[in-house]
C-alpha cells in the first residue's frame, strides 16, 4: 500500500490513483515547501505556528466584552504589534544567509508601523 505521507512530500515514484491523496498532496505541497524553506535557513517552523496562534488569541480578546475599554484596546494594539515584531527578530537572530538580512528591513517596517498606529490611536 502506498503511503500518503510520501505523496505529500513528493517522494512517491509511482503516481497515486486515489483522488483524495492527489488532492491532499496538491493542497499540502505549498506548506511542505515553506516548512523546508524555514528549515533550510535554520529556523523552526513551530515558532511561526506558535506566534500565529498567540496573535490570533490576542486579536480575539480585543472583541470580548470585558476588554472593550479604551486603555485595554490600546494595550492590545501594542501587544499585537510586539507579537508581530517577534517573528522578524527571531528570523534576524536565528536565520542563516539572506533571511537575516531581509528581516532587518521587515523589523524596521514593524517599528515604524507600530509607532504610527499607536500615535494615530492615541491622538486621533
């Protein structure tokens, strides 16, 4: 029996005739490539998944009724921006080759955007 995992990774020599396996292989293939790209630069893909989950949880808390005060909304805005800055800094310090250089510009962009959003939120 053919292993669906090998079909997903693109290592299956014989093309699977199962429509489900071919569809799953087509859907998952971009994620496998991104996973391998992160590992090739010395990065753990689990950091990206974890930070995404933390960001989604903080974003969800903004819309919960106990957190609707102006001060808490500003706190969550700053928290979300700090969470968004963690990933580029992780890539900068841990990444190899061009990943580190590229993310200096991404980190600078996040700092600028955070400053702009906080100032706009406070003074508008």
